[in-house]
C-alpha cells in the first residue's frame, strides 16, 4: 500500500532538477560576462552576478541537504517560484520585457505542468504573469553600446508580455493535460503488471497442483486396491473392519480432492504441454465461467478451418477472459463466441445480448482508454472506469492482435472483434 500511495504523489526527480538548474546558472553567468567584458556593454552586472550567486547557493543546499531522491509537490513549487523570481530579477536589471531572453521565464511553469499538481502550476502562472507585468513598466535599460539606445514603440512593447502570457497559458494547459494522461496510463499499466504477476503466480500454482494430482494418482490407486483386497480378506474381523473402512473413505476423499486440483481430470502424461490453439483458450475460459454463471455460452467453430498452435500465453488468457467476462456481466442470457480463420487471418468475435457499449464512448473513440466515465446514467454502475477493457485491449495488442468494438444493430448488444494475422500468431 505504501508504494501505491507514494507513486500517486506529484513530485520532481531531484537530480534531474538540480542538473537543469546548473545549466541555467552557467548560461546566465556566461551571458552576463560576455555582455560586460566581451561586448563591453555597461550595465549593473555586479547585481546580476549576485543574483546568480544566490541561485547557486540554493542549488548547493538542494543538492547536499535534501536527502530525498524525489522532491514533493510543495518543495518543488517553492523552488520553482524562486527560479521565476530569480530570472525575473535578472530581467529587471537587463532590459525588462525588451530582453530577447524574456521567454525563458515560462520554463518553470511548463516544467511544473508536467509533474506537479494543477494548483501548483496555476500559482506559478500567476507569479510569472505578475513578474512580466512588473518588468514591462519597471526595468533598467537593455545593455547597449554607448552611441546606440534601443527603444521599442509602446504598442510593440506591450504586445511582448501579452504574447508570452498567451503562450504560457497554452503550454501549461497542454502540459498539464499530457502529464495527467501520462499519470493515468502509468497507473493503469502498474495495475496490469500487478494483475499479470498475480496471474503468473496462480498459473504456476495450478501447474504444480496438476503435477501433484497426476503424480499421486497412481500410488493412490494402489492404496485403494490394497485396501479393497484387505477388506475381502479381513472383512469379518471387527477389530480391523473399522480401520479399513476409515482408510478406504479417506483414500476416496483424497482422490476427489486431487481431481479438483487437477486442471483436467482425464489428463495424460503430456498435460504440461504448452502448445495451444485459440479454441483451447476459449474453451478453457468459457468452462470456468459456465461453472459460476447461469448464462448460455455458445462457441461457433464452423469457420475455424486452420487452427494455429501457439505457446501458452498468460497475457492472451487474461485479455480474452476480460472480454468474455464483460460479455457474461452485461448479457441478459446469451453469449456467442465465433472463431474464424483463413489463409491470412484468425478472428475471434464475442457477442452478447446486453445493453452494448456506451454510445458516447464509441462516438468519441474512447473505448479501451483507462479511467473514463460514460454519460449513460442507466448502466453507469456496471460500466465502471473502463479499466478491464483497457487491460484486455492492451494485453492482446501487445500480442499483435487488432481490437475493434461495435454495437450490434439487431440486438443492441456489444461485439468485440479480435483479429490476428496468421504470420503474427505464429510468433507468439
């Protein structure tokens, strides 16, 4: 749980942020020294060097005193706010809004929009806007040769902060949207890894249970046969009869338990063979649902002419199970699964007679994305956040499948089509 909580925090990587600040301070100092000593433009370079020096001290403090590898949201916001004020102070002494590097002031807010909370980004945008407005009216002249004085017309002068603020809002908004989508997908992918790890463990345990059931079958049969012979020979002995009956009952009980542990009660020696066709996957999954569901499953193999064997894939099993499970969940009574193949492709079509996919999500092409909500209030509790569909789609696409979603015109139910090129299926 602690890992999940920590992973949800908005934060900056300390080493990356510190390195970016070093690059900024080296660039600032280089520009100051070049203008003063190489171009020989006179300006308040001592104050500028002092401002850079204060920034260097904060970076040294951040590097050596802050032990955490990740800077939390609040700490990051404070340091980025300082960066805005620091570079704003430099612009105050070097031409204000007329400084050609003035656009660099928006970098902290754009950086924040990707990694920090929306409120932090909004605060930084406000600070930048205030600084821009301030240096539009109050500033020292832009460094220049003695015989030339740079002066911009007012309409041009005031257009500069306006254009920068518009660009700032645009970049921060899209940076935040992309960052949020990235965080959502990361959370969903973490969920996939968690589920697949659990599935892998269960499959491993299932294989061990099957191996145990298969291996113990022969000695158990021998025990039962021996008990039967002993009962024939000593059945009249009251002293031994109770013990033999108990041994017979417990042996039969063991046999029933081993049957339940086995993946297939009639399994042969090659039961650990991992070569499967898609119909094997479907049959295995449908069988597990038929044991707990009252719905009717029908599997159509009429056009499944050329089955291709693949190595057993946990990802394909889990992906198909998600879609078949959804059909079972939403259907009224019937689920139809068709397998179709020819020389080029192999296709699985899963249909149900339920309410179908949310029309608003199909129209927006949002199906298969994680953490989405439909406007259909009637079935909103069933639809959830689309995480199951996202997991199924992602796992199957990872195994070279193409997924399409549709609603059936005749019944209104959902239809999921999963297509593999045969050449891709052979690679699995």
